[in-house]
DNA sequence: GCAAAAGTGTTAGTGATACACCCATGA
DNA sequence: TCATGGGTGTATCACTAACACTTTTGC
C-alpha cells in the first residue's frame, strides 16, 4: 500500500500488529476495567488488557472482537477503535504496534481469568497499558457528553436515576436531577416502557433507548 | 505485548505496518489535499496520500513526519493521528495495516510530485484512500468547532476575515461576521499585533494566536 | 466620491442553571 | 407514619442569533 515514491525498503517485516481491548463497565457505582494477567515475558503476572496478534485474514475490528470474546462472554457490547500505540520500546521483547479498542459493557461480567478493577485506582499495568487506560477513559468521558453512548453501559431497560448515575460516575461529578431529566427527555432518545421498577421506595419509571446505534447529540451542556 | 492468554500463534508476521498522511491546506478559498501518484502495482498512477512502511526503530509519529517531509518541505505543520485502517483486502497486493495521520499546513506548498487537489472533488484514489480522506475531513470539521486548531491552517499572523474564512471553507457555510468576531475575541486566544494589513480597501487589523498548542474550547456554538 | 471591505451594538429569544416542594411506596 | 428516593415547575441568567449602519482606505 501507499505511494512509495522511490524510497528504499528498510527492515520492514519485523513490526507486529496486535489489538488491545479496554473493557469498561460500571460496578458498584464505580467504573471498572477488565484486566487479565500477562502469562509470559518480563511483564509476567502484571495486569494488562486482553489482546494479541491480528491474524492475516482478519480485520482489526474482528481481531478486537475475537480477543474480547476470548475473555468475556458476548453481551451486547459496544466496541470502537481508540488509538494506535507504536512506540518502539513499548514492548521490551519485540516491536509491536497495537491498535487499542474501547469496549463498553452493560455489566462487569465475571469470567475466568478476568479481574475487574476500579479505574480510579488501577495498579501498575504491563507495557504502556496505563496510557491506554487513560486514553480510553478520556474518550469515554468525551463521548458521553455528545453522544447517546450511555446505552452501552446500561441494561436494555433502566430508570432515569440509572442513566444519571452513568453520567455521574463517568464524569465524576454530581448533576442536578431535575435539569438532567429535562435535558435527557427533551432529546427524545428515550421511550418510556410504561412499566416501573419496584425497589425500596417509590417505584421508578422504566425507559429504553429508542435507538441503540451511536448518535451524535448534545447530551450535556459544557458547563454543568 | 498483550496478555496472550494461552492462545496459539497463527500466521502472524506477514502483516505490514505503514502510515499514510493526509496533508490539508487552504488554497484559493477551498480546502485542498496533497496527493502523490502511486508508482507501482495495480494501483499505479492513481492518486494516493503520501506514506509508506514504518521502520523498525521508529515511532508511528516519526514515520508520519518522515513520509510527510519526504514530499513536502516542513513548514510548521500540525500532525495528529487519525485512525487505523486494516481491512484485509485494502491493499490487493499484501496485508497492510495503515495508521492514517492528519497534517494541517498553513499553505498548499508546491513540491515536486505533489498535486494539491480540491477536497470537494477528489478523483478516484488508490486503495481505500477515499475513505481515509473522508475521515480526515470529518475530523477536521469536528475539531475546528471545539479547539483552536485553526491556527494550523493560517499563517502566523492573520486578519479576522482570514480566520473566518478558514471556518467558512472547512465547514462549508457562511458565518455572521459580527457574531464570529465577538465569539472568537471573547475566547481570549488571539493577540492583536497593532499592525494592519493593507489591501484594496480599508486595512485590517492583524492578530496571532496567543498559543499555537492545541487547546479545547467551544469556538463555535452547535447551531450557528 | 465611490466601491469595497473593516469594524461596531442592540435586541429578542432560547436554553442553562439554580432551586423547593409534593408524591408514592416499603418498612 | 416515616424515611427514602421518584417526580415536577419556575425565575433568573447567559449566551446565541439576527440584524444595519458607520468607517477607512484605494482607486
């Protein structure tokens, strides 16, 4: 590929391509990341995000889906490409260019080999995965503000309080309940189910997203 | 890299890594892209963006800078990673994963082998570079609205009319001059030079960006 | 003095923020 | 009946959008 305008070929083929998937989900009111232990090499036993080599006849998206599914049972995930990391020294063992993916799950599913750790207090991670985690969180925060992506972090039906908690948890600040409801209902992306959820107190109305495809709309103002 | 959780290694090493750089600049009131001709292979003589293999000891950013500099003389460019394209069939000859970069130039510099073509009417491009072009334009449009990135498409000093034209050209619609000036001056990112530029009519005040680093601020409202 | 671009202010409307009270339920 | 979270309405403020005229210069 690419227009090689008469440039010699250098040592090329030794660059490997991998994907790394950052699974995020809410758990006990906090944002958690799904991590696995590195099994080999200098970084053995440290936490890292699931991932690995891209196969020769496989798209990047497919590789991300494969590596995610290899660790976490599929459950209506939203997966999107995040950023590509390729510093020569990021893996001490060999040159690996890694395409990072963000995966949003509606639940922190327990799965063998996967540990869900709170994003706010991640331990030391293998390679440059700390950086990847930061980029993933920044992306998530940014996209919540101008897309309907919150659906990916919620069950199919939810209350407005649930939805508000997604925002408050991810953004790390409290939002005014009345204004939040007004804004989010005014967007017209939610359909009331008519049903209610019964808990300890007054039952709450249940909603679902009219569409669960990514949409760009100003969900939050810049200030509040 | 990555936590290879006991997965066998498939045919790995045959995926090559390249960068492709999308150089954009304003020229005669329109946004233009800098393209080169493919020299070899099935796509020979079609237009494509400058790019090529990443060297083994080179970061992705460095590779992008190298391939850009190989075609266009450096001139205070802004370069940022755009997206990574890796469909198996995107280069019919071999499997290439390409990390695309966006490069913003203050001028459409003439250089041997480079043709500047208006983005609105690009011809058929090699590989999937049409897609890359679209992603680049979407990114530029989006970032103009909430960053000070316009500086990259302007000379160091410019008039408010110049700045407004950047926005109007990239966004493809007219903006109200008075409101534009108010908003952009209220942001406090511009410093007046005191000097003026003399043209055919009343001279215009010259400004520069106080900082030419990327900053996130609401430059435009969502509506206007 | 005329054409053309630079420069400026006001008003109306819309959306954001802040805020306080009633409601429905389970215990 | 009370504690708890669910649900609603309003006044203020800030920002946006629409809009017309004066100024300065080159020709």
